[in-house]
């Protein structure tokens, strides 16, 4: 079966864990047509190896009842392999970075750890967990029961699965005795293999020279891989008293029942989402190809917005307006083990935001590993004095990151005395040299307030912005404080990327102002992108602003019009001139006009509007595609997308253009087109991930051929997106004084 033809083929399901029960889930989903990706540990301690996709980590490839699992080295390879019907198995103890940057709609925690290690509701639109340790509606959307009995495989939409009893299920009357455990710590060796029949008392193998003996007669249903180093007491084998050899090589009834429960949860959610309802009390809508994504898409999670990958990172937060809240929100959203700390100071009320605190002296750090194992995150502070704790030395975050039990270190690198914005003093900020990401923060509530009241160190803020202490903070001033070399960019290490965060944005009025701030901040080349959000809310990321170039296709010959339509008069300017003026009033980062036919006249109009041009010498060979390819080849690397505008659309107003941009900022896709009452129009936004496909298209193809099923429609309020000026009667109808 070629599942790449199915409607959800571009929405792979991510399964954390590849043991025998997880494989039952993968098998059920694969049979139903879902592409699946499995994440595993580098040394999986799997016992039922012949029916576990985790075995691909040990052997490179495994086949379970016709289902092929294959080890892949990188997440991009897993995404490419999954639609083929082969299950990619990736060594990834944490969620890979691409899983948050790409539309992974369904995440399943099938690790069966009997506790929640690091799974959260915000990691995917639909999060399903297996067994005890999870609560539906709190850390996942649905729980599937894993205890044998009447409730096995049932979907729980509110509450938890049955608690772990600590006693293995009964199989043929055998419970705890059917589980073979390591008598000592050490390497395992076996005298038999999976599927062998053994007698009671038979010597099966050794662990560190200590014998492992069969407690009763039966068939060896599972054995941990020989040579595995194990601790004493670990499960290393499974003996089945039923003696059915075929059961050693087929997925168990329990695994299939659990897989059926997972499939039910997914299909229930999809069906309810199609009706505009929620699955159960805490169900989730799911993004699949061809549907509009949710505003709380995983692409808008804090780690994804800040481009934080699986590699260890030191993140420094500077500025004002909620740095501490943002630091702790990020700590709770990151996978793995996270240390939060400060190089300045932190107050007792803020310290309570962390589940554990230890001091930076040698004795305190001895407790760090225990806290990280228990809570996944810990605050490290300096000496505690009264109601506050002092900061740690700037070299400590780098040392902490080098510990094997630490994945991320988050550092509050300066103070702001609870003000929404600031300018740093001469000794600030104290950013560790190993920092890989700097996040300048400012609160949108600074706008309109007197500088002396809303800014920390207002005299320095005034020097940067030109404002007097009694003057109101403007959009331009706030952007300056975030992106100035002596403001938010001060002391940024050369290797660190910079992603400012505009905080406390909760109203439409604040959002409109924050968008203007973001546009100005993006004029600074060191800034990678700008986040707009509210760190203390349930959805901390509202929009991610990146640089979008408007590409205006103005190279055509206008054969149906009979005249070069982009040069026709339009009010006080021309058709092209008015199109450019509307774009200049929109939120695009910059504009690039592609000329060809009547190139000199077109370029003169662009020059009059202060807009750059590039010439397409091959405009006669498929003007739209060839012009777009020329434009893409000339874009700087920091451009995240293009907005492809036709030169003959002077009717499309800036507000409509911004509606398409807003959909992009809100994570609704990398290929977006406006629609009016369901009819698709122009301009079309195309993200960088599609650029290679655009450039690879042959002459005569259309740009839409590179977008395939990725294109999503954004419903807009004006029908101008459907109008262009192909014929003389169109021009007569729409030009000012006639159709307007």
C-alpha cells in the first residue's frame, strides 16, 4: 500500500518508544494508513526484540508481521521515509527540533515508564499517552488503558489509567515468575534464543557470571540483546508457559488492543474536528493536509518560536517586561533537563516559580542531579540574602551545560526592577560567553507611558531613543530599545542568534502596535525573527514575525490587454505604481520588482517609488515562473518567505495583504493564498522551505506545481484578491472613477 496518496500522508504520527506495546500501536496506525515515526533511546532495553521496532536501533532494520522498521540518522530522513510505508526509527531521547518546527499533529508517549517524563499538552495538537502516570486534560489529551482486564485499550478523555500495581499481568497463570530479572549488574549472555523451548531449571544464561535459570517450562518469548549492560533487577527476559512458539514472533493481543485504543482516539478527534466539536471534554483539533491549523499549533510553541533544537543551548534573556516569567515558561516547555539561573538577582516570590532550587556552591550543586531527575528542571542561584538570591558567576552556566544531566541552561542576564522596558548600564547585561541564543524582552505596556515611569535606567533609555523623561514611549522608541547595539543587542556573543520577544500582548490594539514594533526591529540584521506573545498566558506565543519580501511580477507582455498594463495610468500614478504603494503601506519587509518586457519603463516606476528591481531576460519563456525563479535567486538568506504579487492588482489594499501575512505569522502554513467566499485569489505567500522546489521546476511549469497539497486558503474580507486587469474591459471597469 502506498500511503503517500492518503489525505494525512503529510502528517506523520510521532511515537516515543519502540517496544512491543508501542509496536502494536505503530502496526494499527500503519494498517489504517497513517505514516509513523518512532523515537527511541540509543541503547534500548527491549526484551521482546522480534516484535519491537526498537530492534532497528540494534540491528539497522527489523520486520514485524510485514511492517518494516528502519534506523535513520536524522529527522529530515525520517520525514522523507515515513510516507513510503516503512517506519523510520530515530535515536532521539528528546523530541527532535524539527518536530516542533514542522506540522506533527499527533504525538504518542508509548514509553510505558509508568510516569510522565516530559510529555505536555502543547507538544502537538493531539497528545496521547499510554498507561499510568498521565492525566487526560492536564498533560495529554487522551490516555489509553494498558492494564489487562475489562478496561484494556479503552480511551480515557478525563482522568488517568489504572495505577501501576508493580505485578506483571497473569499469562497462563504465571505472573511475576514469568519475568526473568538480572541477578546482578553487568553484561548479559544467553545460551538460548527467542522462540526456544526450555525446561524448568534449565540454565538460560548469565549476568556478570551469575546464572539465570528457567523458573518453569515454557518458550522464551523475549530476551534482552546479548552483551547489554544491565543493572541488577532489570527485566531481561520473558518466559511463556503456553509454549506457543508463534506468539514469540507476532504482536500480542494486549499490544493490538492498546493500538486499537490509540486509533480510536485519533479517529474520534478527526471526526469531531470535522464537525467543529471537541473529542470528549478535552479533545483537540488536528491539523492534516488541506485543513486550517489551530492557533495553538506546535509551530507556535516557545521552543519552536525560539528555534531551540535538541543540541545543548545556553539561552540568555535581557531587557524588561517579564523576563522571569518568560524564562520559567520556556523551562516548562522544553524537553529534557533544564537549569534556570541568573547572573543578576532573583526575588523569593520568583524563586517559587521553580519546582526546585539549589545554590551554586559545591554542596548545593550536589543536589542538582537529583532535582533534575525528579522534576526535569531546577533553579540554580547564588547566595540567598533576605528576600532575594544573588546571581551566579558568568562562567557557571557554561559549566552546567557540560554536565551530562543538563540539556539546556536559561539565564536571566540583567534586571529591570519590574519595568516593561530598559536600557542596560555599563556593567550590563552579564551574558555568558557560551550563550547560543539571546532574547531581548520588552512589554507592550511600555507604549504610551512616560519614559521615567516605564523604563529602567530612563536616562540611558533617553540617550538611545532621543526621548525626554516626561515623554511617552513610542513604537519607534520601543523598537530601538529592543534592537539597538547598546540596548537589546549589547554584549551579545558573536555566535549567538537574537530573537526578541514583545511580551504582554493580549488585546487587538496591543497586537497592532506590537506588529509595528516587530517590523522596525526586523530592520536590524542581527535579529533572526521577532516573537509577539504573552509569556504568562496559556498560549505564550501569538505570532512569529519573519522577513517577507513582496515579489512583484511585472515582466509580462500583456498580450490580452493589447497594451503594457503595468504602465497604464491609475489615478495619480500607474497600475504598477499603485500596486507598489499599497505594498509599501503593508507589513512586508521589502519589495522586489521583476522587470522584463518594457523593462526600462517598469524600472523607472519602481525607482520613483524607491523599490528595488531585478530583470528577467527570459520573461518570454513562461513569465510567471521564470520571473519568480529570478527573484528567489536574488533574495538574501534571511528572507523567510516571498509574497508573490501580480503587477496588475492595484485594487488589493494593504489591509488585505496584511491578512495573508498575519496568517503566516500565526503559523497557518508555509504556502498561503487569500480566498474570498471560498474562491482562491492572489497574492500568494510562499515560505523558504518551498524555494528549492520552485527553482527545480522546468520551463513551462507553474509555481503551484511546487506547492502541491501544501497550499492553504486564508479567507479575506475583500473580493479584490479575485480581480486583475487582463482585458481592456477589466481596466475600464476597475480604474479609479469607474469601478471604484
